C-alpha cells in the first residue's frame, strides 16, 4: 500500500519578499511621479487658458482704443486698464471714485501653478520684458496698434505677456519687492529681455521673465495665441521687441 506524504506549505523566501516589496515600491514611485506630472499638466493647461482669456481682454481693449494698453506715460497699470474687459468694470469705477479695494483678488491675474485668490490678495503673476527703444508693446509711448506690430515682426512672432520670475519661497509671503499687486504700474516690467528663468533657478532674479512650470512656460503672443517656450529659447530679446525685423524661429517644445 502506497504511503501518502503531506507536503508542508512553502512560504516566501526573504529574496522573493524583497523583490515583491521592491516592485511595489517602484510602482508607487511611478504612480506618484505620474500623478505629479498630471497635476502640473492640468495646471499648465489652466494657466494657458488664463493667458488666452487675458489675450482676448487685450484685444477687446484694442478694439476700443485702437492700441494696446501701455504703462509708459500713465499712472495706471495694464491690469487696472484691463479691469472692464475681465468683468471687473465696477471695481475700476469704484477705485476711480475713491471707494474701490485695490487689494481685491482677480483670478485671471494669477498663475494657478503658483497661487490662488485665497493666498494672493490683490497680486499678479504676469508681466513683460523691456526691449531696446521701448520695444515691448506694453511699454510703448502712446500704445501700439496691431497694424504697427504687423508691419514689423508680426503679431504671431511678438510677445505680449508672460510670467514674471519669482522665488517660490515668496509665493505667499509677499516678501518679493516687486510683488506689490496688480494696481501698481511700476512692478510689471523686467529689465532683462534676453532670457527667462524658471522660478526654481537660483540664478534668476526680479529682473527676469520666468515661470513656475518645468522646462517650458506658457506665453501670450500679440495675436492672442498662447504657446510654450523653452526657458533657453535663444530669441527672447527679438520676440519681445515689436520693432524687431529679424526672423524669429519658433519650434515646438
């Protein structure tokens, strides 16, 4: 008669357990990275949409005055001038009559990758870089028309608005000396037009255009379209200057 033997249940060895834990850890890291990239992609998309809406506001302003707004020769910031075109006309009237709150948050003036209206009362995240001979559209004396831009470099090759560089530690502290709010007309321009810096780049300063987005930053062109530009794009100085006639080569990131 055959004798049956009952084999004991074999458990995991230490090596097998280690491999399983390692695989689970790797999968967790991959999921975290993917989720982080997805969140940033969503925020960058929201930021691009914000810039498109600001571009529409700029063009409706242009339809009214036949030029884009300017901070050259006026005490009013471009943000203040845009209030009626971002559904904040009552706020502009109230400020003009001495009763408005210049610290009122305006959602379209903020980059969602940096901060929200709850964290940034009366702040703004966008601006422009100065170019030789006041070449930036928003710093041109008496304003610039679409026709004038078209006769030079073209509206699709000329920048209108972009992020201003800001140290991430100052997103919510208000310690950035230029982060005084959308009402002030003297804090939206940058002296360095030839380059841009990511906010986490420690070589950046409040003289730079920049942004919180990795590798590429959404920017608004004078024709109203939004594109992504690499921080190392070699022709920043040319695309800020509406008087430029040098060919601009834009490449997809």
